[in-house]
C-alpha cells in the first residue's frame, strides 16, 4: 500500500504538477503578459500570485519561485523550472512518507 501511495504521489506531484504549473505560471506569464508589462515584471507578478495560492508554504514558495524564474531566464526554456519544481515536490513527498507518516 505504501509503495502504491509513493508511486501515485511521484506521478502526481513530481511529473504532472511540476510540468502543468510551470506552463501555467511561467509560460502564460511570458506569452500573454510579458509583451504588455515586460517579461520580468510578469514573471514576478505570477510568482506572487502562485505564492498566494500556495499560502501554507508562503515564504518558501516565493523563494523557490524566484529560483525557477532565475533558471528559466538563464536557460530560456521551461524545462529547467519544471525539473526544479518536480524535484522539490518529490523531496516533499519523500519527507512526508519517511518523517510525517
């Protein structure tokens, strides 16, 4: 049962969540809002919006979002923030399984 929970969590948190959230928050910020308000302003605004939705990790989400923005600006691709986001989610899942549960 625990293995099934871990594998489902890995897929949901690590793969799907990281990919979808990065497309939504960084991809849409750049494509739709970037031309209007500037790419960096749009990325930071969307980071603040995501941080407010992720209220229980408020400070951590904001800092990690800034790291994802840096990775995105450095590489020019969404793959880097997707890997960062997915990796953090997987570490959180492992922590939850080993320490909290």
